[in-house]
C-alpha cells in the first residue's frame, strides 16, 4: 500500500482528501494541529492521525520521521494546511500577518524541505501543494493572503524543475470558492475598528465575498482533484477543480490588464 501524508486534515479539503485516499486503499497519515481532533478518524483503519504544527520546524521533522517509522515510506505529501484573512492592510495586525506567512508559506516550504531527502533516497515521490485561485488572480483587501498564495505558486513551479531529475513530481491544486471553514469565517465582518475611509468600500467587498462563498462548492471536488494529481504520471503542474475558477483564469489571461482591473473594481469596490 502507498502512503500519503496530509497536513491540515481535520476539516475541509484536508479531511475529504484523507477519506478519499483511505477509501482507495492508501495508508493515510492525517496530520492536524489540534490534539482534540486526534480520534476523528478512529473508525477508518487506513487513517492514522498525527499532531503536526506546520509553524514549528521541530514538529514537522518529528512527524515526518514518525510516519516513515510507522509505514516505512511516504509516497505523496499533500501540503494542505493553511489559513485565510481578508482585511485592509492598514488594520492587519503584525500577529495576523506573521501567522499567515508562517502557516501558508513557511509551513509548506519546510514540510517540503524536510521530506525531500526521503523522496530522493526512494528515487521518487510527489508533492501536492494546495494553493488557491488567489495564487493566480487578485482581489482587494486580501493582500497578505495573496502574498502567501502567489509565493506558493512560484515556489512550486521552481521546485518542479529542481526535482524533476530525481523523479519527484510537484503539483499545484488551485481551489476556488470552496465551502470550508473559510466560508464560516467570512460570514461576518472582522471585529475591527476601521478608519472611516474604509467604511463604504470594505463592506461592499465583504458582501461580494459572502455571496461568492454562498454559491461555492463542496471540498469533495478539490479532494478528487488532489487525488487525481497525486496519481498522475504526467508532467502537468497546475490543477483546477471547478468551472468558475477556470473561467476566471481564462478571463484574466485573455483580457488586457486594464480591462480586467476595471472589471474587478466594479464587481468588488464600486458603490
């Protein structure tokens, strides 16, 4: 049996991905930060849970070593753990900024780094990095989140070339408006004091965001895309699950930039 290690497996895309791999006969190392969720997969014999804080390098190294000890090898790493924020940059706290960078960027980089020796020695492996529609296009009030996801796109694309000669594949999965814990988080405006200049346009953006997520899709769709990417023998780098995200990417690549910018501004910022 092959083995997959999944970060952020306690909910949303990570949870559905763990279940899908297990149902298809894989050994699943489902990792999570919260020890309170450690028994959530107790009824599934193919899933073993581990505590992993992707913001802690020692935790990453220890978890990878433990999984290798338990299953002898890891065939696929799914870097799924991530957090979301939407706020004007001006009112984003240092703690919020650092949390995004530490989780969404450093967590992916260090987890990938620490598993590479194992993949190289095994003469193969696959890294699936869960990015976002926010890694290819931009919207207002998400500058820090976009920073993290654009970083993962560049990191993954560079790593794709770097690891090709070792038979280590790198894949990027780009979810769109998927109904995960992010959906619950955006239902109400963040509890912050905003300068009055933001009092009209930020609520306008938030209303647009809420509507988009209400029409979102199930994380099971992204789990299927991750499973497809992990099992692919092709050199394909990027995978997208839903039609709406594919349409946005097409519009962004087809339209002149100034027209696209005006379109986004009217959709998200106009009164």
